[in-house]
């Protein structure tokens, strides 16, 4: 999420990649955890307002050898979340807008928009339906973490939709199956955006789980994506399948591992490829701290360049409370992308986020944060570095709707 000065949002770019990747690698099951666990029973509204200020040493997101002007950025971020928690269903809807106001480079002032929706309905004790949708309109590609997309300051629109059904056949065996849709578009009028392709994909996914005992669970995953890369009018079919295990080492430590095959087929040219796919990770909960580690490798669509990519990514997240009101969070995400069809250079990307927070009251907190990004493309001027550090004040208080 390209919001370089909001620690909670900026941290989510790295932390959620690690945490959500770890969760997604373990299972495609959508559960009530997608709803707000802190929301009360029934309907509730949580208005929120964040003000932040940060110094950015590469505002225009330029590579090595180019002029990289710095500037101070003010952000005013109103946000509202509507939640419903009931006996047979949950709903959570959020609208998040941010006014980005630069001190000197006022022509870069913009308004970010993000929207989230999650809904889940239990038709019976063993069958449930779910839907999850995310929409974003942002002024750059840097923190959206799309696969195979160079960091460029240009308008980007992204939507990801997933819906499906969960079925518990027995106490030990369950299946989650769904339909996935992703749409990506870029503003090609901005300099440096010529290589951004855009496009969409849709397909199906399924996750089967069978619990052998209290510690060991067998998993099997399958995903099919049909992708259209808009600019080059090239379509691809990508299949990823894997089998693996989840193992509970202790009540606080979980590990998972899976291996399988990725297969790419192109409908326009003879470019079939087959390669290994795997993922593994660890989730460790200490008394007051959490650590998440994950790694994965597979074929995925790319809307930046190359059409399809061999994608490797790793993530780590750490949350440690320091005192009763003081806490810290940190996240690191690394990604390597290699084009499978087009003769494009490999892409290496790194995101680092860290924050230190103080809970002033139950509804207000003060945070200091750092966000850094690094990307390397094997071409002149292809090395890019950007650092942001600042502070933010966050206020949020849920209101019960009777």
C-alpha cells in the first residue's frame, strides 16, 4: 500500500506479506479471522483518524544515477470500518482515504483510496459461504508488492476478489474451494510507466485438509489462473499444485511445508514450462511476542513486464511488547522474479518496515516508524533505494450500533 508515512499501513506492506503469506501457504481456508476479532457482537462502527509526518529521501522513486529529490510529507488519513459479528455470519467493510501533502513538491499531492470487504455466512454447521474483495487506487507501484512490477511513481489501480464455499465433511476433513479474480491497471502517461503492462486474471482454487491427530494435518492445494496481459495481448494458463503437512510442534509453535509442480502454458505461442513449486514456514508465539517466517516458489502472472514470472519470496515478521503501553513491530519481505517467456532482466525487491509505538489511551497511540525499499534490475540505472522515517498519531474508537 503506497502510503509511505502511515506506520500501520506501511508496516502492513511487509508484515502482512509475511503473515498473510504464511497463513495462505498453510491453508486457503477463509475463516472468521478475516473479520474484525475486536468488534463486539452485532453491528458496530469504528471511525479512525491518523495524522503523520515523514521525511522521504527519494520522493520521485528514481534509480541510481538520477536526481533523487527529498521532501517532507504530511498525511491526513480518515478511515471508517463497519463490522457485524453474529452467530452464523460476519461482515466487515472498510473505506480508507489519505490526503498526501508534500511541503515543497506540491504537484505530487494526491489522494489515496482503499476499500476492503469481507463476508461469511454459515448455511449449516458444516457448510459456509465467503467473499472477500480489496480495491486500491494509489499514486505509485512501490508498496503494492505486485509480482514483477518495477518501482515507478505512476497511478495504479488494483482489485482482488475471492469468493467460494467451505465444507467440513467430517471432524477431520474439510475443503475450501473458490473463484479468484484480479485486475491491475496503470497510468501510462507518466514517465517510466511504459513497461507496465496491466491486465487481469481469473481462475479457481481448492484446499483440502485432513487432520491425522492433534499435531499433524495433511494438506493438498490446487490453483488454476487464466491471465491476460493487456498491453501485449498475451494470455497464459498457470497451474500450481502441492501436497504437504502442517505440524504443531508445541501449543505455541507451528511449522508447515508443501511441495508440488507449477505449469505454464501460453495460448498464443509455444511456451509451455514446468517447474517445482514449494513453500515452508514457521509461526512461533511466545508469551508476549510473535514471530512468523515463510518462503515460497511458484509460477505467477506478472503485469509489470515478462507476462509470467518464476516467483520466489520470503518474509519475516516480529511483534514484541516492550512494556505495558510500549510495543514494537518489524517486517522484512524479499522477492526475486525471473521472466519465463520475454527476455526481460531479473527483478530483485526488498521491503523493510519497523515501528515503535506508545498507547497513550485505549483509543489513541503515538508511533515512530521507518520504511525502506530496495530494488535491482539488471540495466543502467536499475538500482533504486528509498528510505522514509517519521511519526504518526492514530485515534480510533468503536461505537456500538443498536
